[in-house]
C-alpha cells in the first residue's frame, strides 16, 4: 500500500458526460501528479500540482482540468467525454517536486460507452 | 526530447530462469532512472531506482545499473518466480521543472511453473 488513495476505483459513463476523479496523497506529500494509461498511448503525464499551485502540464486535453485543494487532495475533472478517454487514470504523490520517488495510487478505471 | 525505450514483450520464462528486460533512454542532463512494476489489476509500485551514473538499484532480487556510457538501465533477476509475473515499466524523471516521469511502453513478464 503506497498510502495514496484514489476514488472511485471504477467509473462507467456515457459520451458527452462529465466525471470527477479524486486523489488523496500520502500525508506528508505536497506534490500531486496525474497520469493516464491507455492501450494506444501508454503511460502519459497529464499535470502536476504542488501545494495548491499548478506546476506543469503535459499531454492534457483542454476538456480536462485539475485542482489541488488546501487539504492537498486533488481532483481531475474530465468533461465532454469521448470513447477515446477510456483509460486508467493514476495519481502519484511526492514530498517535494524534486523528490525522486513518486508513489502511485491504485488508479481509477474510466470506461466511456 | 526525453524518451525511454523498452524491449517489447511478452517475455515468457520458466520458474528459476534468469531475467533481463532491456531499457535505454534519451535525455538531457542526468535524469534519475526507475523501474516500476504493475501486477494484474493493481497500480504502479516502485521496484528500484538509481539517481546517478554507475549506481545500482536493487530490491526483491531485482537489480539494475545506471550506465551512462550506453544510456541503459536494464532490469535483471537471477531466478524468477511465478509471483513475478507482471508488467514492468522503465522510467526516467525529467530534469526540467515539471519533474514528470517519462515511461517506456512496458514489458509483460509471464513466469510459468
């Protein structure tokens, strides 16, 4: 158990809908990262937050957004969902942005029908 | 840009066989290197890491040495077990401001009794 929690574990929804994925980092960690794992793209970095502020963006679509709250949990919002958004979404955390090790949560499997 | 290349799987071995999974990278500067493992239905777990040239990371019988001259970080284990069956990901941590992890495509290992 990494100490990073993600909810829900599974999510099934329809095209055009909007969903919110939640991540709670390890208690001592200030940085949260979101990654997407899909069959065609592999594991790709989406976005990084540190202590409530966005630090970096990766291959994140404009339909997707994220935020990190004062209690350091983070939410990833996916809107106008398309079939191709079906994937595993992972959250990871680390103590400081430059800290080497990122600890991953169990992921949320999103299925868009 | 930074990238990681892994040998394609699946790799099928008999129990107690020797394992090598090749990983090479392209990066500017001196990235940290990682191996993560994903067991069926689970998230990513850090297996081992190395932060500078000639460092050897090791854990649970797995080893990998950071070879700057060949830009490689091959994963090895002397005697695999059925329980090692999983997908293995090689990754590097960007030296840029995003601190994102860049992953290889993953190598599936299947160990037969």
